[in-house]
C-alpha cells in the first residue's frame, strides 16, 4: 500500500452532503476489471448527462480541477454500500485525500486500506474551506498527516485528529495482512482456546 | 485449560456490559490502539462481488486460512428470469463470467458454495439465517453493507470492503475499531398494517441517514421482543441506512425456535451447550450506552420515503415537505431530492401514482413478507407492472407450497426467482429513467434502481397496496376492506 505522508495538490469543493457510494460509482460499473479506466467511472452520472456528454455544471468537469487530488465535501461522505470500488475510482481519478465533516464508517475503512487519507474537519470549517476554494478556483491545499494539519496558501492552518494506530499504518503504508500474520502464534492460541469453549462451532 | 463452563464464556467477572461488548470482548485476539482490536471472525459470507478480493489474494500468492468459516452464494448478479436453465440461462456474458468466477474462486479456496442452481441459493443475508449459519454470539463479516441484518440473532455482523474481505480470507481476523453503543428502545404495540419496515424507516427518519455513524445499535423494548425473526431481520438490515456499523437484538426464545433444526445449527448435546451460552447474551441491567433513544411503537404508521436517502421518509398520511421549511444544507438537500424525484412540495403521498412495484431484496423477501403482501393482493388485480423475487430458492418453494405464487400470478403479478434483483440492478433488473417505483428494498439513492429511477421505499404490505391501486396508498384502508 502506498504510504500517505504529506500532499500538496489542487483541491476541489464538492458542495454536497450524504454523497453515497452509488453516486461515487454507479452499480453497473462494479463488474468492471480494476484497470486504467477505473477513474473514468467516478461520479459518472453526475459528470455526464443521459447522452454521455460532460455536464458543464458539475464542478469536477471544470478545467482548473483536472489535476485535483483533494476533495472537500459535505457531511456523511461515502455513506451507503461497502463497495471498495468507490475508493478505487477516486484513486483512479487521482484523489488521495477527502476532507469532510463526517464519513460513512465502511468508506473510511476502505480509504485506510488504500492509502487514501480521510480528514474530518468541523462542518463550519469544511464550509469555509469550500467557500475559499470557490473564491480561488484551482488553489492548492496541503494535507499533512505527520503534523495532522490542513493548510491553505492564505496561511490558515486547520488541525485534524486521527486514531494513532490508523495514522501510523497510513504513514508507513503498512499492509494489514502482513502485519496480522506476524501475530500468527497469538492467533492460533486464541483460536484453540475459543474452539474449546465453543464446541458447537466446529465445522469440517 | 479449564473445563468448559457455559456461564462464564466471554462473560467472566466484569463490569455490567452490553450485548455488543460481551461479543466484542470474546473475540479480541489483540488490542491495538485504544479503540482498535484484532478480532476473530467466526463466519464470512461471499458473493460475486468478492472477485476483486479473490483476484488480489491469488495474485499475492496467499491462500484461504480457514475455508470452513466462509460461505459463498451467487445473488448479486443472478437473473430472476430463465433460471430453470441454470447458468445457461444467463445471457449477458459479463454477468455469467462473474457468477462462474465465484464458483471457481470458491472451489480454489475450498469454500462451500451455493451456485445459481443450488437449492440453498438465495440472497446472502437471507440464506445465512435460513441455513442456520447465522447464530448468536458470532462475529460475522461480508463484503456487503447490509451484513448488519445478521445482528437480529444477537451476532456482531458488519459489512467490509474488498481489502478486508481479502484479509479475512487470508487470516480469519480483522482489525476493527470499536464502535460506540446506541440503544434504541421501542415499547408498545404495532398497529395492524405496520411492520418492521415501518419501524426502521420511522427510526431512520427520526435520527437521520447519518444519525448512528460510528455506533452499533442495540434494538430493545417490547415492540422488538414481540417481533418475529423476519421483522427483526428487517430492522437490523437497515441499521446501515442510519450510518450504523451494525444493528443487534438480544437473542431470545423467538431466536432459538427459529434456529432449532436448521441445517447448520448445532444438534443434540451441542445444541444444549450452545443454548446455555446464547442465554447469557443480553445487556446487563446496569450496563451503560453512549446514547439512548426511546420510541413509541403505538405512534408508528405505514411509512414511505419521498426523497433520495432512507432518512427522507414520512407516514403515508404525510405530504412532500417544503424546502422553505428548512435552511442551509438541509434545504438544499430537500430541493435536490424533490428535483430528482419529480415532486412538488405539499403533494399528498397517499395517491401518488407509481409506474412499477418491486417486492424483494434482503430487507423484505422472507416468507412473512410474502404472506403480508399476498394478503393485500388476494382477490385484487395489479394495476401496474409488479414482480416478486423471493429472498431464497427455499422461500420460493415454501411460498409455492402455501399457494402464495398463485395469489400473485392470479393478480397479474410476476413470480420470479431469487436474487438481489431490482434492489441494486446489477443483474439488469432496472427501472427506466423517470419511472417511479414502490419498492421493498433498502435504498432510494439517485440511480440505485437505474439511472433517473425514482424509488419510494415501503413495506411489503404497502408495496402490495401500491400494486393493486397503482398509487402509493395507505394499506390500512385495504386491510379494513375499504
Ligand atoms: S438485496 Fe440489495 S442490499 Fe441486499 S445484499 Fe443484495 S444488493 Fe445488497
């Protein structure tokens, strides 16, 4: 997994709350292989009209945001299904960080599995940041996981919290399977104890 | 080791604790950070969508560590028509590939698999309970957010993404963050025509689509205790629509009666041992929750959603809300939802014309759901295209044995095979743009049932009422014989 330390990139304001995973990637794309086209499914039905033409009205279609890697959204971003494809398509498009007042739980887990940083800032801070981005289209934002700050070129520094274990894993890009398998003796001891206490769970 | 002592498993001398904590603590292999733990996973369910997880696992040269603790079933992509031909009846080559890929991956991993023509086939969250795989006290994962369904048995069951599906395949454990505890106590009695679906829609309408983010919900109270397993499964199923990590209900005699004799349920002496343990799985009197909410079951009415998230619901007697009644983000949310749904503020929900009706999904496709829909349909004719997709192949057979299929067919309603179908439409069962549906599924997101499709979530009885009237209708009028 790609570590996340510090990222300075164009940030795009997405003025929507309750952005669900069906909006991030419509279900019909879930059958697609994980290849170079994956980023093109991102927000597909918001970005394109019925005839497949790009909608000028959707913020991501504006030229200044072509290289955006940071998304600043409204509350409850990534709610809905467990589809990790939502994170794959964000990454495929180039995003490495999403800033929002709150997130769907499973979505956060999926971000952390893929080196994408979910930053929780208070509702008012997110709204102010989006307003600032609207006034400064194409401006960059710096997300620093080491310092746990989000900074804008106007000098504003906003701090955020992240569980220390999760932060450490992201900073080092640690693969959880590798990490877990180093615990194998402890896992096996647990399983033996557990199985003795619950003989009815034994299955061939 | 000590001899087995049922009363102390996972509940040694300790502070008063909740049902959730008892299960959590019994599964912690190692404590990570303050809130992080490595959890033992008893059971993981797999469906066609697991192909990305399997691909990564195989590419990394890993194996399935505990094949017996997984169960795979084809549900998300199976067609609901032409099933008598099995896999040969799947016309879309891409879809067929995914169904075959699951069979191939399961065989590779040594995992029990119910394929498209297996008699055990059905929606993953329906067959887990039906086969007796879902049991009290278990930690259950699945790459599907509605895994919360299984919590109705007093299990801690939650959805995970592809990376975590891969992890549980490779290690049989998961790093999990401990959720906060929310108890929703619902006391009182449900009126005729009001079901588990209405309870959960009313609950989400009250707390909001993000109202339980970061929490595990325990449902308690006399209304929950009085519910059948079917009703409880519906309630727990939609916990995720309030943002909860999981929903749970303490197991009781209703749970045990349901489980007894099922294919994977313990038998004989093992049943007695299990039962003794299961009876310890309830929240202690003095246990504390991070949040508590009390609701009055007597006040619930049949519900219907008007917007584009499951929290945007109202009693059928209500009217489409006016954005002007809200401000800021909330106002914009209502405006966007009404624009998508093609609705005007102030419109009465009762009487709103629908184009199609769908009865199915892991939320409402169990035998009791089909009975309640059939009771409304009996002796009437459907006015709009409607189809029923039973939650499992077994439920389809059971319903046919009771003659429910005839009730639907005689009313001009299609009787189809089992799968996720129009809940998510990955199998091709979709609405056309602009079409309005009454649906017993769980999500009314934009585009969920097809691009531009407008979904109103309702109970099975309400869906049946919509089918026979062609409009959203207060089912209580039909029950009263009006
Ligand atoms: S019926 Fe719908 S919600 Fe349930 S498992 Fe299938 S797709 Fe998911």
